[in-house]
């Protein structure tokens, strides 16, 4: 299984998974990723994760909206 480097504005994680979105969901589901930024005014989840197989700060990495990853994670927990 490929290894993905996931980062937000403050932290980074390395998670093995079948694809970039699945890596984000796996990290959230198992509590590896503990950074979910929330807009203090609207309480909406904001931001995105940069995900790459090459390493952190890869300009060609895939951008995954945090809201999308959280939504899929919550569906799994139902």
C-alpha cells in the first residue's frame, strides 16, 4: 500500500492507504490526524490537506478539502 504525506497549515502525518482521500479519512477515523480547523464565527470546518506520495511540501500534491474527508469519516462511523 502506498505511503501518503498529509499536511495542513501546522502539522504533518504519514499514513499508508490506497489513495489520497482514503489516507485522510483513515487518519481522521483512527485519531492520527487531530487537526480540524473550524471558523470561529460560523463554526464551519475550513481548510484543506495537501497529500502527496513524494513527501511534505510537494507542489504537485493533491488538495483534499478537510470538510470532504470529515464527511466521509462520519459516514463510516454510522
